[in-house]
C-alpha cells in the first residue's frame, strides 16, 4: 500500500479512536509523522467528507455514516433488522446487536444500545469471548472454525474468558444443542450476553458464507432475572427474520 494512503488511513483510525476532537499536532505526535504531511492528509480527508474540522480539532465526517449504511446495504441489513433491534431494545432495556460471519471475519453490523455500552458496531476480534461470536462460530464447519481461531488467537478479555480450544469446543457443542449462546463476564467485566443465530436463508444473509446472529447484552446483576424473558424475546424476533 502506498505510504500516503497508509498514513491517511492511520489518521482516520486515530480520529475514530479519539473520545473528543483531536488536533493536527496531536495526530502528528501520535503517528510520528511530519506536521505538514498530516495537514495535507487531513485536508484531503476533510474535503472528501471523511473528517470534519472544528474549533477544537478533527472529528469523523458525514461520509462515515454513509459508508456504514452502504456496508450494511451490501450485506443486506435491511430495515426489518433494525426495527427488530429497536423493538428488543425498547422492550428489554438491553443493548442489542446484529452480527455476521462473512468471508473469514466476524463483525457487528448494527445495534441499538445506550451511549455507555460495553460493545459497539465494528469488527469483533474476540469472537471466542462474545455470545454473538460463539453463536456464529458454532455454525461454522470445524476446519473453518479452527482456522479462524488459529489466525486470531484466543486472548483473555477478562479473568473468566475461555482461552483454550478444547474448552471452547465444549461450549460450542452446548450452543448447537441449545440453539443459544451465553457468556457471563468473559467479554467485559460486569456484563452478560445472550445470542441467537438467525435461521439460514438461501441467497440472503444466511447463505453458507454469511451467517448472522442477534445478541443482547445486560449487566450481570440483572442476568438471572431477565435471562428467560430476554431469551424468549430473542428467539421470537429471530424466528421472524428467518
């Protein structure tokens, strides 16, 4: 990849990771790049709408949500899916997400969540620890699953994360048997998650190379009380998507 393109993408990632507007000088220091080069790249990214310049620094621009919408459209995440997430969010208060496995990667494509949610839309690099990741991994052929886990590793997210293939395989057998994936404080301390795979739909999001799941995250202190009704709601809504 040409160095200028690489640096432009690094700038975009750095601005996306920042909690507040970030200045050109701060970006230059963070990326160990010349300030004049940073200004040139920021100018191009701002002109194209990928970044916006404010008095306090740079933020993501209006093109970013448009790109995400295009990404969702290409993966056939339609309005029905988003309506399901909103309905589950309103009825349960849980943070709710729609996830996929496609072409060797697992990602959260859409969500209905509060601003302080422990999870967010984007690529999932710890699918072995998340409920939606396990729902998707359980549906993969064994060889594909082994390749995925070997490539990404099984890093511990918390002290409770399963980090060995044998233990994970036992858990995935349980997922296939019960039709639901559950994790408690393995992806994020203080949180528990439930996920249900979406039934396969030939030619759509459920083709053999595109598996999908709906998941819900809630504080672990509420899990015992809400697990049964939330599981029932997830299964009901997911069945309607099939």
